[in-house]
């Protein structure tokens, strides 16, 4: 058999639990199990990749046969692949406060039901609660003899409340996801908070659009950091020419108060003890004091592009690793929230996120806030709804003129190339000068 230049196997087995409650009715609840591996073989010019189900039952002879098949696949690839050297090492996984596996499905159902029930206040037309839990047992082996294994659990919930008054409907959502154990206990206040905000939005006025100073809360500013900068810094997009910050390492692309980081090492939802290629993870400053400092890479994109570090390869069970973010955030500044409002003067505070669009290649974005408040003479005014933020990524980086000291992280999932991985993003409150704010009146 032809000897490959390199091979690795990443085996993920585990279980996944979900619970869905709609208007007090349990729609679904159950646990599924999985056992799959991805074999990558570097031979000829490129990769031969195979997915192997029920890997735990494979013999040594089976693995050798799979490597032979992967070599044949690698021969037909056209792109020349080179892998950069990268440090190895694995971090300990934080121990959960309460292991979700020690709590029955019935108890989890009841805990979620209490959160969802707390959202059913007067004015609420419908509610929904969702719980998800994953336990992954990961093992990695490569042709250099590097080997690691670890076990990690992730769980979280969301509660959605929809308020209605006549033909007008408004919704609000609260969620929390973690790697530090079951988090369903004593969370009823989050259900009530979502409901009260949805009801309040019924009486909020639609925002007037235009150019104005805008304060972004930690959730929306974190979305900006993740979507507009994090994706643009991913080495595969940089390599393909689909990034507005390609070729700008060492250039000042934002205000000097601005530092944006991706850090898989902190115990947030995007934590990884080691990346999916067996590379040690570390904090990476994408932008440091306004200067573009590094891209995020796997071993292949680091070899092709440079200007950054590997350790940012991630993959879901059964898929090949690709360059991904983990915990992405804007660092704290030295202002207080009150100073940020004072600096805003007259403008708007945008809170929460309802999604949006970003084009990292063209360098433009549009995000929808969940709601906002008018800012008048440095003081919070009336609540407003139907508000968005849009602009050019590079211009916006220079327009961030104040960062508060109150960074918060928010958890969720990021989709790319058909893979959805857990991430966190965050920020302190930040002030944008001359922001483009959209609303029905724009």
C-alpha cells in the first residue's frame, strides 16, 4: 500500500438530548446516540476523506483498509495541500457543577416547563421552551503518533414569548448555554423577562432611521465582532479572497481603543481543549489596539496564507475540520456605561439581536436589533422597536470611539459549510459615531 504523507482520525461518540415544549405541551423529548469518525489522508496532492460509522467496532485491519481507500480518493484531488507545523497540547475540560447525565429526562422536562410557564403572563399569545444537551467523547490519533482524548458536555435552553394586541405581534427571547453543567434550575425569571419585554414592545414606537450616534449593547456588539470581523479573519475566506481584511496585517483598520479576540481557552460555550487537528489552542488577538494582528487558521490555511496561528480547526461529529471561531469578543475599555451614554448625547441604544446579513468579502453588514431606547442628552428615553444597524465593516471599526468596562458573553451556534458549532461572542457597551440606523421611518 502506498504510504500517505499524513493521516489523522477524529472519533466522536456520545449522546444528544432535546426537549421541546409549545404552549405548555411537550412536543418532543428524547435522547439519541452516535458513534462516528472522520479519516483524513494526505497523499498525492491533496486529501482523501472518509466518514466511518460505528468506528468503535473497527479492527486494526479495518482501519488499514480505510486508509487504502482514502489514498485512492486523494489521488484525484487537484489542489496542492501543505500543512504548517503547529504545537500540540490539550487543556483540561472544566468539571461541570452538576452533570446533566445525573438528572433524569423527566426532571429536565419539568424544569424547562417551569421556565416556559413563567412566560405565560397576561398579553402573551404563545410560548415555547427548548432544551438541548450534548455529551461528546472525542479521541484523536494521527500518523505522527499524536493522540488525545477528552469528554465534554454542553447544554442550554431558550424560552420564546410572543405577545399580541389586535393584529400587532411582538416577540422576545431569552437563552443560556454552558459547558459547566445543567443550567435549568432557578431560571424562571428569564421566562418572565422574555414575556414582559414582548408585552412592552407592543407599546413601543417604531424607530426612526437615519445617521446618528448609536450605543450597542454587549449582545449586538458581540454579534458585530463575530459576524463582521470574526468571519472575515478566518483563514479559508482570506485564502479565497473573500475577506475585506485580506492583505491588511499590520495596518490600522480601527480605532486604537479597539481590541478583538478569539479565545478557545476560556470556559465559555465555544471552549475547546484542543482543536480538531490536534493543535494546541490559544488566545488570538485578531485586532490589537486598532491594528490587524492575526488571522484564524487551521494547519492548511496557515501554510497557504501565514499571518496568524493554527489551532482554530473545528468540526462536528462526522465532518472534516474547517477554520472556525470559538469565543469571539471585543475587549473591555476604560469607560463606564454612563460615560458611553453621555458620549452618545442624542442618539439610540440598540439591544439584542434578531439576526442579519454580512458580506465579509465586500465588507458590508446589516443587523437587526431586538429593540432599543432613545438616548436624549445622555439619558435613556422611550423604548423603540423595528430597528437595525448597517454599514461598512472598516468604517465602523474606526467609528467605535468608546468601550465600556462591562463585557458580557452570549452563547449560540454558528453555521458554516453545513456545520453548526457552539460559540460565544460578547463585548462591553460600545459607542459608534455617525451610525446608519434603520427603521420603518428611514
